[in-house]
């Protein structure tokens, strides 16, 4: 059993979706290895395993516990700044640019320009600032930044030497609509993020009886302590070894499919997908053993899990345009897609979503979707039923699977 498996196993009796525990654990590994480890990429640049993870779910679906777990684990290692409160991005960068007294350092001062931003509600944790996500988008690409990062503002100036940021945040649909502007969705932040979208609890647990296994974060942190000691490059991949051949073949098949598809990707996720796969492959390998070598099983798991996340980005950003009733169209499309027969009556639609729009507005929304041939309406007496055609269902299912 790998360390990741152990984390998930210790939380399987709780309500939080298991994928949230898995990705929170991956973020923990990312935060403690920082930029101490990397993978050489054919002599062109080095890939670093820093990741941005966003747990996307309705309010109350227990996003907070895995984020709290990750913060506790990383604090146990105590080798990076854990930002768990309300703060501005400029404040965070100023904090990590400031040195601390360290007798073991030759200068007596140690500066660590790494940070792990943990926020159960990302939208309320980062103080509203139009530049916040722009800055986080910029500093994400540690692979291409060899010069110092300078912040020159009217009232202050500071320099960061090779900043390394990891994010683990939670957000719900209502907040994401406000928090992520069009520039964040189409400008690169979403493409750099792993969106873990869940809409069902793992199981029902009233938290009355103790589970058979109580999570032990101090014990789990012991393995992370070993990982924090690693420094240097992963074994370089090439087509003469199985892992390199697997990635090479997958990459060319993937790019071929991207070039052939007629689905547009305004977020840029597809163009960055291969780099995301490599980052996650490094982290999964580190969860298997404290060794700087990507295993074939880690690469296979990374390809599988990251491919599924393409659909999560599409589901999260669907309806983010400026067109009339864009969000309402998204609601209806997802509702029809998830219903057993992909049908809903006009009465059911109005009863379920009367808080979102009036019945006159829903009529207009359905009319627009009919014109676009996304749905059709059927009348039987006074009952009007909206139907998503089977071919449209299959197209959308593939789309949300990342195909």
C-alpha cells in the first residue's frame, strides 16, 4: 500500500469524497518537496512538481477536512510557509521574501521563498485583488523562471528568488462564478489548476460512532519527512525505457486527438495537459517510495487521473460566458444529462429551479436551447417535456470525460 493509498484508506469511513483526500495528499507532497526535486525535459528545461488543486463542490460537501489535513501534515514537516488565513497575494509574497534567523545558515539568515496556500474557501481567503490570480498564474511556471521575481509597487519593493507556490483550495459553484473572471478562465489560471469536481458524498456519517480507523497525521507525516530530504533530478526519461516510451506514445496519441477534435478549449487546459501529467506522475512516484525515478504504474495512474480532470474543467467553466442566461443553460444541460431518461417536464423544471429564474425566463432558455438543437420539446396534452437527444447525450458525456 502506497502512502497515498494509506491516506485514502484512513478516511474511507467519512463523508468527504475520497478523491478530495487523494488530491489533498498529493498537494501535501508537492508542498514539502518544493522545487528541491525536478525532472529534466530533454535538455530544454526542468519540470517541477508544484501544483494548484481546487476542490470544487456544493457548500456542505466537506471540502474543509482534507484541506485541514494537508495543512497539518505540511506544518509537521515545517519546511515551507503554510498560509491558512485571510491574506493578500502581495502580503504573502512580502512574507516569504523576508528572511528568518537561522544559526545553521552561513549568513545567519534563511530565506525560503516557497508557500503552501491552504484555504477551505478560496474566494474568501485571498483578499479581493484583480491581480491575485494573474500573479499566481505567473509564478506557477517555476520551470521557466530562472531570474528573480520582483515586485515594484508604489509603497514597497521586494525580490523573490525562485518562488515556489502550491495551492490547495475549496470553492463552490456560487463562489467560483464570482471568483474566477473570464481572464482567469481563459487567461491561464484554470489551465494550470487541477479541478476536482464532486457532487456526491462518500457515504452518510453522523459522526456519532468512532470509525474503525482514526486518521493519524503525525504518523502519516513521518513518510513526508523522508521525502522532504530528497534533492536533485529524477531519472531522465527517454524512449529506450518503458516509462519514457509510455509517455511518448500517449503524448503523440493525445496531440493527434486534440488536433482532430472540433471541440474548442478556450481555457488552454489541453495545451498544458501533458505538463500536468508529468507533474502528477512525479508526485505519485514519490508516494510509492522516496526515490527520484518515475515508475510505470505512476505514469499510468497520472495519465488516467489527469485525463478525467479535463472534463471537470469543462463542467466547472460551462456557462461562464456573457451570453444571456449562460449559467441557467448550464444548469439545465447538466440536469438533463444526469437524469435517467434525460428528460424533465416544464413543471418539474420550474418547481426545482424557481429560485434561479421565473417560468417565463425558463421558457426563453429552453427556446434558445431548442434553436441550438441541444434539446427538443414534446407536448402531451398540457404537459410539456424537454428531452436531450441521445446523440447529444453521448457527445456531452465524451466532452465531460475529456474526450
